[in-house]
């Protein structure tokens, strides 16, 4: 193992890999700052670019985008009270009041430090936990996998969106969308309507770019017609020197909050479907409750920004724990990362550690390194990135629409993918308008083939006898959990709604 | 009652009915199988969509209080019109992209979308469209070595 | 009448050949696109990408490689069928795309709708088991199942292996049930997890057999595996059937022969370079080369073999 780690470290320490990590963080940061661009959108658009890269560079690049996006989104939340991502709503609660008091620089600095620390701690936990969990998971066969997948899908559907039924409908539709393909047993086309291009399933990126990216652009255009494309300039200048700087004392006061919130982020982030919004809200609420002066929160407390940002960023690496351990994506961006692994011929999950241990360790080392690069990039570039806030949608939206077309084209099926992407943009737009969770839809679509394959394998291996479930206690446990999550997750839902943020974590 | 959900549920039930009664019976992916029939999986998912839609229907009719915090209508007719217009613009540009290549398609797409969004200065449109196209084209054909139309 | 047609055909062919020579002199004058019928990460992908480099040098034009997975290579094959017959668009993938897929799927192409440039290597289709199982050969698996009066379950990848084992099952009077898995990796994974009696893959097993995580018990081809000469083949076991999947490169029908020959020569030279040889070896493929004169013939023979298998199973 140590030999592999050294090999991995050597692989990471190349100009190419570090370069791509930095580039990924840089693009992610920009995406986080730009209005209307989410991390998942960016990942969907950038996956085709990684086709030609070696797996390590390509995947580290995408993880960089994911991390950078999360950090960058704090900028708009703090400076203009517009959260770049849903979870940054909480950052804005105390961040914007700080800006109004002329302490924008101070708020940005604590946000950066909290982000980097949360991310770093969470990455370490990921490295420590993923492999032992994967070892446990190796013994699981298709029976257990089927049960885990059924649980994951019902759970994600049950906690997403405002309406329980709409969450389920979105999930089931996503799973249904995975049905058109050559049947895995008879080898005959099923529900393909004569299109040979979808014999291997409907192309992932056509669906992802359509529902995530292009449909969001259509919504943006729509908003413009409603109220013209106004935008606000950021106020970075001004403030006395002590309001601009972050003192060591202030940093140390925030330290316990950062540590606590990071662990909240890790715990919540590693549960599929819960995501960053809930973790940042819970961390904020907890910090506020423990404080001697809870009333001062919402009026510009550094701890508030620290809590939100550390929890939010900690949930990103933590969200990769279920993916590396059992091959289960916990959010749309994790699902897309998983898709990226698969495009490189790698299957995330317990066997990845055994088959490509060096690669996994290299990715982990790259992630730790990314935390450091992020800190430097933030210190040097925060004020430069802040200028991007002023970029108008009139420029941005057309460019992104063009990139959507190119991205879908690059997936491989050529124009077919592009037209399919347009169809899913349409679908995604109406899902957004009718308030169906397209994230649940997308996760269902990605997990569908895996669920069906393992279910049918399980049926053959157990000779189709329900009684043989008795030999698989772990599977029974997950099925019971699935039943519970279908039956009553009202409390979860209330919790989510209490946060006043949707389940649309990307 | 919230009309939107009511009609969404009715629409979904119609979709399920068409799939179950017309599309799947006319399919033929049968053959030798040992685990499950090829149509078991889609049927279960359709049943799931159907049952959840019934749930939504009932909720929409009996529990209007659940929706107090939400807007009544997601879309007005004029918004739908604009949406269809921009969709047509994008589709048209993609057709140009398909038939006349990346440069023509890209310029038409970016220019038309910008005009639609209210930008009429051709100079500004050109300064957005041309560099975007040039950079994308360079990355895709030289760095990724993938031929574009 | 017949003669008139064939004379006319000869004349046309001759004319095409003559004008072709002129074209071949200059060929290639623009980049050549190789479309791989399968996704990134597999053996096909690795070998084709490796051979594109020396070909770029020898042909003096960039040789671009794209992946267009779908329908067992069928999506890419259709692109080639529709391309203009000038040799600038080349399919690379498994020969089963031409020799087997049209038999079981309603494809819009047949094996003779193409100019097959060359078969450039042979996938080593092997059968393997988990080392905790006692089997040393396929015969052991069959005997064990017969003795225990149970069915055999194996990790299957596609329809061809199902047909082959249905043939074996019929001959041996045992039940052999395919457990569907996703590609060579899926079959190896299911076997590593000891979920099945044995598994089938084309080369993916290599590193696992070397590390001792899997044990070879057979070749699924008529001939033995190059790297495991002691392991019995299908014919050795008395089963008159075997798979044979070549890495094939083909182009559009009607491409002038000189162009095809020039491409074949470039592929042949490219395959011989040490870098490509290393890739072929690391992917557990067998280095063979069958040029344009024989390639079409081999594909036809394979097609006939599988057609008979498909027919037999329908009875």
C-alpha cells in the first residue's frame, strides 16, 4: 500500500496533473462566481474535454472544478447577496451584512479560510474512510447491491423537492429513461424505437447537458424577459484597514466553528440526496444556538460565514465517499463524476481500489493538493474573480448555449446527441417550471442501468427464490430502510423545507 | 386544488397508459432469458410513475393547503410563447450547425440568442461570437483532435 | 447475359482501378479519421490509439481517432457505410460487428458492405474461474454440475457467448445459465466476487490471472490461448465451435484498391513498431496480421460459422 501511495504521489507531481488541477479550480471558481452557472452544469459541459486526457488528469480536473465552484459561489453571496449555488444562501445571511458594514474583505477572507479547511478535513476523512468501506463492500454481491440501490433511489426521491409524489415521479421517470437499450439478456432492442444510437442506452451527456445546463439557460432567458437583465456591481473597495484584514484572533475565534461545521458537512454530505444546502444550514443553526449571543447572527457575524462555508465545502469530498466505497453517487455532480470515470473505462466502487489503487490514491493526493492551491488562488485572485460578477447574462447565456451544443456533439454520437440534448433541455425546462426535481430524475437515470443489471443478476444467482434473501441479512436491512424512507420521511422533508432551500443541490 | 399539478398528473397517467397499453405490447425484445423478462423493469417503473401520479392527483384535489407557499401558475401563455420562440431559434441554429458547419451554426446561434436577449449592436455581437468560436474550434480540433462539422 | 454483366463489371472495375492508382499516388491529402466502434479504456481503444501515431508519421497526414460506441460497433459501422469511398474514414473494432451482429440484430449493414482493410490482432477469448473453486478445466465444471445435478452459471457478456454455451449445453446435456454482466470488466468482477462458476472475457482477465486472483480453465476459441498453451480450447473439449474476434479495420465499399493497400501497409508497419507491440502484449491480444486480400474472406467464413450456430439454436 505504501509503495502504491509513493507511486501515486509521483504520478500526481507532474506538471500536467498539477496544471489540470489548477485549471479545474480556476474554471470552477469562475463558474461559482458567474450567475446562473452551477457546478454540475460546468462538469457536464467539461466532461467531453477530458476524453483525451489521461484518467488521472481528467478526473482531477473535474474534481477541481467541483471544489472551485463551491468556493467561488461564496463571492456573490457575500458581495451582492446573490447566492451562486443554493447552499450559499446561508453564507449570504451574515456575509452580505458584513459587506454592508464595509467588511467585505474580512468576510471573503474568513469564507476562503473556512472553505479550504472544511474541504481539507473532509478530504482527509474521505481518504481514511473510503478504502475500509470499500473492503467491506467487496463481499457484497448483486443481491446486496440491488438492495442498496433500491434504498438509495427511494431515499433520494423521498427527500427531494417540495412534493413527496413529485420526487417519486421524477425518480421513476429517470429510472424509466434508462430502459431503452439492448436488453441485457435477450440482446434484442428494447424501447429503442429503431434508433441504433441508443442501443447502449440514451447518452448520458445529452441528458445531463440538456436537463442541467441548457434548460437552466432557457430559464435565465425567461427571467430576463420578466425583469430585464440587471446586474449589480460588487463593492470591494472601501473600509478601514482593520475592517479589511482578518486578524489571528478573529481566525482563532472561528476555529471551533469551522471544525464543528466541517464534521456536520461530512456527516450530511456523505448521505445520498442530502447535499450541501442542508449541511450548511444545520451547521449555521448549530453554531448560532451554541453562541452566547444568537441574536447577533444574521447581522454580520464572522462565525456565521465560517459555519456555512466550511460545512458547504466539507460536503463535497464527503459526497464522494459513497461513490468510492460502493459506487453510489450522492448528488448530481457526484453522479456526473461517476459518469466521467466510466467514460475512462473505470467503474467507481469497491473494485476500483483493488484494480486501480494507484489511480485512486493519486486522485486523493490530488484532492489534498487542490485544497492548498485553492487557498493560494483565493488569496491572490479573490478580488479579480469578484469583477466577473459584472459580466452580463446577455454575453454569458449565448456562449453557454453554444458550449452546450458543442459538448453534446463531442460525446460521440455526433448530431444525434445534439438533437437529443435539445429534447432534454425542453423536458428539463418544464420539469423546472412544474417543480419536479430534475436532479432526482438525473440520478435515477444514472443509477437505473446498474439497478436493473444487479437485480437481474440477483434473480439468476438466487434462482429467483425470495426465500434465499434469508442468506443476505444486509440486503434485508437496506430493503427495510427503503420501505421506511418511502413510508415516512415527512420529518426530513420538514427539515429541508425549514431551510427554505430546495433539494436542487448540484 | 392546484390546476398545474392536476393536469401534470393527468398527463403522466396518460403517458403511462400509452406506454403500457400501446408501446410495450408492440415491442419485441423477447428471447431467451433466465432472470427477468425484458419488460419487467420498465413495467415496474411505469407502475411507479402511475401510482405516484395518482398520489399527486389526490393531493392536488384534497390538500390545497400544501401549496400555499407556491405560485399558482408556473407559466403564463406569453412566457410559453417566448420560450417556444427561443427554442425555435436554438433549433434553427443547430440545423445550420448540422448542415453548414460549426462556424456558420455558431455565429447564427450566438448572434440570434443575443438579439433575442436584447443586444442589437453588431460590433458587440461579433466581439462575443468570434472569439468564442475561435477558441472552441481551436481546442476541439487541435487539442482534442475531434473533427467538428 | 451473365457474361455481359461480368464483362461490364470488369470494365468498370478496371476503370476504377486505373483512376484509383492516380488517387493513391497522392493519398492521403487530408487527415484520416479512424472511428472506434467501442468506448474508451478497452483493448481496441488502446491498440488503435497506439497505432495511429506511427501511421501519422508514415502517411504524412494526421490520423485522428474518435470513439463512437453503440450497438456493438454498429453505430460506427453505419457511419463508415455512408461515408464517401475515399479511404479517409475508417472503422476500427471487433470483427464480430460484421460477422455476428447482422445475424442477431436488424442491422442496416451486412459484412460485405465494406472494404475490410486488415485484421490487425486477435482478441484472446478466455474462460476463468475463482481460485477457491476446484475446477482445472471446462470439463471439470461440466462434471461437477452433472454430479451435483445442478445448473452451471457463468458471467456472460453478449449474445455470441450465450449461443456458444447453449450449443455446449445441448451437446453435454447440462443446463448452462448466462448471468448478464457489463463488458469484460463486469464478467471479471462477478468472477472475482465468486458469484458464478466461471466467467468469459477477451483479455481483461490477464492481470488477474497473473496475480493469482483468477485461474484460467479454458479458451473460448477453436484454438488455444497464446499465453496459456496448456489450457484446453473448445475443440480440445470436443465442442466444434469457438469464438473468434479480431481487431478489424475497414473502410467504405468502393474505395480504390490502391488506397486500401496503402492503408493496409501503413497499418502493418504501424503494428510492428515496438510501442504498439507492447500495447498488444499488455492487453493480452495475439499479434496477427491478415491483409486486404484475405480479410474479407475471413470475415465471410466467420459469418458463415455463426450463421450456422444461430440456425442450429433456432431448431
